C-alpha cells in the first residue's frame, strides 16, 4: 500500500487543504473507504508517522482516508468572520467525500470510520449521525465530552444539536439496521469514565455495541496495537476479501 | 486543480516510486488522462515547479499524470544486475496505467501524451508505439535522437526495436486512424535539426502532423508558453468541455 | 533550487502545520530568509504551483519560506475555544522563525518579506510592525483593508492595535532606518484604491517607498511577472551575490 | 519531531532526487546526523511508514536523514550510458552531506549510520569505509553479501575495491579509534549466516563490536523493535542529552 498526499479546495474551510490516502496496490475496485481520524493537535500524517497503520492495512482492498481536522473536534464551527471558515464536519462529509467520488475508484455504498481521542469522538459522532453512510465505527480512547465543552455560541446550530454522541445513540437505537459500533479505552486513560458512560448508556438503550477496556494509557502504543482489532471489524462488516 | 503526490510500487523498477497528478476539482468523471513527461535530469515535479501548467489545465476535465523518468529516455533498460531494474516504458505503460485504472476515476478509452526534450522523445515514441492508447501527442523541443545514442547492448530488445521514432512513424503512417501528432521547437534550440528531420520524414510518409517553429531556445519560458497549444489540441481531440 | 516540505508543531496554532521552503543548491550559508505569503484561500504551495517563483529565485543565495496562512490575514485571532488556536502572526514571527533558526542555516540579521493580496497585507503589516526583523518589503495587489474588516472582538488585542498598516506606517516613518518598502497593484484590480490611499499616506508622512501601478488585474499573470521586481529589490537590499 | 521532504539535485545521479528528514522540535543545534538506510525495493519513506521510528527518536537532538537508495546497495554503479548515472554512495557521502551542511544546522564532527537489509549492508560498508565520518554504526538483518553479487564489471572501481565489508573490517581493525560497531539479526532470517560470518571475522581480527541475535525473521516487527537499541547506542556515542 502506498501513501499518497492529496490537495483539494474545501468549500467548508474556504481554502485548500490536504489529506492523505493509502491506496491498494492490488485487487480490483471499486473499493470502500475507511476514514481514520487523528487526535487533537495532530495532522493528517499522524497515523502514518506514529503507528504501523500502513502495514496493518496492507492486505485490505480498502481506501484509507486521513483528513486533517486540526483542533476542531470534526465539528462545524461558526466562521470567525466572513472569511475564516471552519466547517470540519462538512470537510469530511461533503468535500472529501465528493473529491473521493469524483476522482477515485470508490464504492457508492456504506463505508467505515474510526479514530483516536478527538478523532474517536469524531468517528463516533459522524458514524452515528450518518448511519446511512457508515456501516462500521471504531473509536479509540475517545474524548466523548468534546461536544459539551464546545461553546454552543461558536458552533453551527446543526452541529450543536448533534454534538452529543449520547443523544445520537438514542436516535440510532431506533434504527432497524444501525452501524456496527465498537469502542475501546485504556484502563489508565483519564478519558475512561466517558467511555464507561457511553457504554452504560448504550446498554440501557439496548443498542448493540462492543466496548473493550485494555491495560494501557492515552498513547500511540495503545492505538498501534488496538487499531488492528478495528481493522478486523471493518474488514468483516465491509465484507472484504484479503488481497493476495 | 489540486496537485497530489502518489506513491506506488513499480514492478518495472523493482521498487517504490512517486508520481504527481493534477486532479479536477469539478466535473464528473471518468476523466481521460494526459501523461506529461519531464526532460533529462528533472523529476516528476518539474512541470509543476517550473511552469504554470497547473493554471493552464485549470478548466480541463482531465487527469494530468506526471511520472518520474529520471534520465532513462522512458526506455526499458536492461537490468544492471538481477536487482537493479530500469524499465521506464513499462513504468508508464503498465504500472502507472494499472495504478490509475485501479485507483482513479479514469476513462478506459484513448488518452493523450506530451513532454519536453527527453520527455518529448518519450511522448512521441510511446504515442507512436501505442496508437491504440493515445489519441493525441504533442512533443516540445524533443531530443528525437536519444534512441540512437542508447547502446543497444544495454536496452531491452523490445525497446531497441522501437527506440527510433522515425521507424515508428512508418508503422503509424499505415494506420487507418493514427493519433493526432504535433511537435514544436525553438529556432535557437540545438535540437532543431532532429525536429526538422522528423517533420520531413513524416511529410514524405504522408503522415498527418503539425510542426511549428517559434522564436526561442531550450528553456522553460518556451515550454510554459507553448504547452498551452498542446493542451488546446488535447482538449479538442479528447473532446473535453471546459469546466465551469 | 529544490522545493522542500517542512512539518512543524506550532504552539501558535496548537497543532502540526506545514510550510514549503526553497533551498539553494549552491553557495555557502548562512542565507537570509524571504517569507513569501499567499493570498486568501490559497495554501503554502500556491506560489510554487501557480507562478514560476522557483525559476525566478534560482540564482539567489536565499532561503524562500512559504507559510500556510489559511484565511487568517496573518493576524492573531482569539481562540474559538480553549483548543482552537489561530495565532497566524505568531506562527510566522515565533514558530517558523524559531524552527528555521534551530534547523536551517539562516542568518541572524534582517530578512525580507513579500506576498500577494491577503499576503500583501500580511507582508506590509508584519514588515512594518517588525522593522528590526525585515529590511525589505514588497506587497503585490494588497488587501490593505483586512484589518478594518476583522472584528476587533475576535482579534487578539496586540493584533488589533497593529492591524492597521496606515498606523504602523506612522511609527515606521519616525525610525532612523526604516525597511525598504515597495508595493504595486494592477490598474484593473478592485483593490487599487487602498493601494493608492497607502501611497498617499506614506507620501504625506515623508516615508520613503516605491509604489507602482501596472496594467493588469488581480491575477497570477500579474504576480508571476512583478514578483521578479520584488526579488530584485530583496537581492539588492540583502546584498546578495547571484550564485554561479 | 516533524517529518520533512527535501528535494535536491544530485550530481551523483545526474538528476533531482528526494530525501526525508526528521528534524528536532526543540533543543539548540548544531545537531549531529543519523543516516538511516532502507532495504531493497523500499524508498526514503519506508522507515517512516512502516516503523515507529518517528516516535522512537522523539527526544533525541538529532537530524535523522533518510535517503532513497532504490535497489543500488548504496554502491557507485557505472553509468548505463553517458546519461544514466547511479552513484549512490556518492549520493550520500557527497551530495546529501553537502546539502545538509549547506542548508541545515548540523555538526561538522562525526555522525551515525544505520539501516536494514540492503541498508544494513550500506550502513556497515559506508561506516567502515569512512571511519572519519561515522562514530556509530548499527546494521539490522544485513545482506552483507551484496558486494559479492554485484558484477565488478558494472561497479565503479572504487566501489568494487571497497564493496566487501569483510575487507573493510580489516582496515578498520588497525585504526586507533574505530567506530562503535553493532549489528543484529533474527534467528529465523535467511541472512543470518552472513551476519555470523562477519561476527566471526571481526572476532578473529580483534575488532570491537556487538553482535546480537534475537528471535524473529526479516520483518518490520523485528526492525521496529530493535532500532530502539540502535538509537540508544547512537545517543550514547554521540553524547546526546535527551530533549525535555
């Protein structure tokens, strides 16, 4: 699998931005997409530089897309002024998705989404908000409280209303075919209570999901290790046959 | 149009290599491909860094692909030893073409090819050798003699036999539907005699082509200027409607 | 001159960002720096992709640094929340400058700054605000009014106070050794009145500067052409001997 | 530590090439350099994409340089013809070294060198050939026989004479201050006999070195793990104080 760097003009940000993509070196497309989201203060290269993701996906007929979410929580922020646009949910859901469909050999059906920390929140939120788009979600060591911290006065109304993954879970629990939902957290991770809370909430809703705790903290060693379980789920849900 | 950097494993080179690609920001695919080849000692970024190609193609529903040909003349060299592979014709015709068809939203029909100097030779040679692949050729300031200088003992037999664009022109002249062929050269360019010779040869063969001489030398100012005529031909031959 | 892509962690943005740099292929350092700033909605690659800057600087013993300013006006914005930091003036003046001094072979003395449109404003503003840092300023087709449009409630107090290049010019006019200041604008550019106003203001202050109007509009053809005059000024002011 | 991509014109290759570099985000230079060489068929990004090297070096005041050696064994090959140059030893020892000294804030003293497989051979060979340049060598899973396989008729005379690390070890054994030399290999690696042979040879010469065998094969898991021991040696030999 090669790693490519893609430049696109994002209407959602009002400027050019860059995403990375890991493309299959074999197999026949169209391929489904996995959006893999980075954590706070990282960039679109973090998963490539700081984990062995490239090796872990080597046999999967999958296009892995790594957007750059800055420090946004993958939310649609209100513009700071008429120029300064920060609609990061739209970056992924509209702009990068359109760019992929225009330029790459990707499937029209459901895709997968994952991430760590801020990106775990982003993956869970976008996965639950768009269950028609995503069949498989896996969130690591997630900061599920980001939506609470974001000042509603600064967030676009549509993102405020859907910033809370606990509320989104209630909607998804009523769906006939919800996405396959998993999340995990290290037992030494400060964020573990929010993960336990979401787990309890989904239990109470009767929403099918997998929640795992493992020894470990908020570190790349944890993510490099457990992303392999996430990929195994995505492979299974998307029904991918490993490449030769 | 954004500029992307694509990494692929090339069987023809026995190693990973990189190509650049300019992808449309609008329009609906599939899009045809233009291979645009650099000159001796340049790399896949030369056309981007040293000309305004990115701006010139801004309105074309076209995927512009910029391979890295090193100093190879885009020929298939024999391996220096069992490890050291240098099949640059195969890099373009097999490996990058397969990678594009696997991963990008490109047409299955005929594409276009162009280049400058060593890349002009490469464009003319590959365009004439594969008339089923290329509908439009434009070679700037070409070193059409490269095939003569390449020691046949070092070149793969298939590339030796087809290294000479004069001979290839004879084959193409017999085709019912040859590609649209154009080339140009600066009047102060040391390579002009080879361009005049190919022009005379094609005239004698009755092979339709356009040959232009312009004031200028072997410089990027010449190529930045005249590549626009090449793009206009590719647009016309590939029947592209400019993007809004 | 090769084009390199540099990743750094910016305290000012609270995240990783990328800048481009054009490094000399000959000569002996340390080399002075030219910051060359892009316009609204462009990124750090705009000058490389859309002009012939790489060729124009080929003979200069100069490190050309191309930051990514997004849509910020190169101002220090207040954080949207405790995570979302947008101090773009600090990105250049603190973070990239420190990164250059830590990692590259650059001079400790005065450098140069230039840019177009939003980046022309940024170059003029930062050049006038930090006359101890910059000996040479050249702003093309500048949006000198950006500071007026930026809601003071959203801008850090230090940037509000210094957002107005007209006021900064008054301070600089009192300096014994102000930077060498130039700016230009196309006669068909909608921004021309602001350029004329700054010219008149500097005239009234008795502040030495060069202001040129040329036929042309707010286009890359204008900037690709007139950046050469800017480079000639930077060369002269920084006392650079062209490379062989 | 950020990862940067550097483009330079290489006289040794007669063309532009690219190397990666991991630059410190803290500390005060000048910094020593570690050349870290990839294996056969990989490129300059392999260590970044396929291991956690970026994280492993995070606290080291060190410039890690990752050249692109293709399939060359880091030897100086004879040119295929007058255009096609492949002097990969010179790429590292002359061109990249000069580029680093011209453009980066690197020390003038001794540096370190490491690599895997073909790059282990390259690191050991260049480290032993240039003991005035390198104070610390660590070669993983090395193909020490590459020099034997390279047809002398195709290699430049100076590289033929010094292609054999066993012979170079004899010269180094006579030096008053040889580099600190280490190498390791997996017990399931097919290359282990060559590693054992070099170990025995160095023993017989009385040349100080460390040789370790570990469970494992010719895999990135092995290199991602044991490169940490290599980095610890380089840190110690180069006398680096970990960054805060």
